[in-house]
C-alpha cells in the first residue's frame, strides 16, 4: 500500500483484528455493552469481505475491521449475521456501501483518510437493500434472543454496586456462592446493628425491622402499601433464595448467580434509603 500523508488521516478509532471474526464481533458487542450510543452502522463491502464504520454519539466514528465475510459457510458469515442482528436489535440504522479492496485494506491498517469518510457520506447505499441476505436463519438451533444474549459477557456492572459490597463483587467470578452468602449475612448484620434486633435472623429480621406498624425502619414519602411491598422484597428474597442456598449446594449457573447477587445489591440500596422511625419523628 502506498504511503499516506498523515495530515489526511481521518483520526478515528479502530477495533478488532482484520481477518479474525470473533475479535471484530466482540468489538461491536463491547461497544454496546459499555453503553456507547451507536447511531448508524455503515457496512462496507468488497467481494465478500466486510467492515463496519460506526457513527457514535452523532459525529464520532469507529471502524470495525474486516473480520466479517459472506458467500460461504464458516465463522466470517456467522459473525456478520450476528453483528447485523445485534445492531438491528439495538435500533441501529444500517446501510451497505460498495468500496474497493484498497479501502478495506486502509481500515485494516488503521489508516482511513478524511477522503474515505467523505466518500461514504456522499455515496448512495446499495439498493435494493442486500444486507438482509447475510442473516442466517439458524445458528446451531438457538433462538435469536438466546444467541444474541450469549454474545454479552456475564459480568458485574460495578457502576451499580453498593459500596458496602464492592469487595464481595470483586470475588464473585472465582466464588459466586461464597460471595452471595457473605452478602446475605452482611446485610443481616447491618440491619441488626441499626435496629438492635439482635435475636432475629433471615426473613424474620426484615419482617420486624420494616413492619408497617411496629417496625424500626421505614421509607419516607411512600404509600403504606409500598412499605409493605418493599418489606416483602426483603422477606421474599431471603425465603426464596437465601434459605435454600444456606442448606444445600446451589444448582444455579453463573447467570442465575449474578442475577441473585444483583437482587441482593438492590436490597442494600433500599436499606440505605430507609431511616429510623425516631429520626422521622425528630424532623
């Protein structure tokens, strides 16, 4: 490839590795998973090779290298199919454009030019729409919803975790059962300390602590039925999940365990919002 004047480079980000399907598919998954707002996806095609030029947050661009392909069986077409389905599922507008072999190479070499960006912005997309032909109806028998969910990592959303169990969240991947049980016990300890209900445990502790009439803790400015409902969240979680986990080996998979941990995390958030009834009287 001939040399390019550095002043003419587009100065955009590049993700994925050219020719490696999973690397490029994971790059799109990672962007969506991290909350990037993908407004538009330009599918750039040349003779069965494909890249994406993504428009992020209105004006920024990210190029996904040529790990996608079509016209035969294999990982490349599978990855392209999943990428298109994933982008459509998240409401991304997709248009396909014919480009040259040299254009694809510049993306793979991380050296798109300003002229390349202008070319796409001023080109007419392929009509009739062709990219639907790249979507494969059957991926190993999985439903569309399942195969797209499986693309995302099952990981802790640390931005949502209560600071009092961050240390437990850090150990979740290696020992989810111990992490979850520690979170349950720690929440009980916190509520016992606040309420001085030292003799109570598990669901009975929360039933007494948050009882609408004679409980110690309450939430301000909510309807009495909401107080009952939130109390039932605590007692229900412990009755439905904690007690069973405390008395037998867990059968849940990693996804189920993560959902349970996030449920406990929400209980921590609710507990933090509750105040002592004596505090309410003082104000």
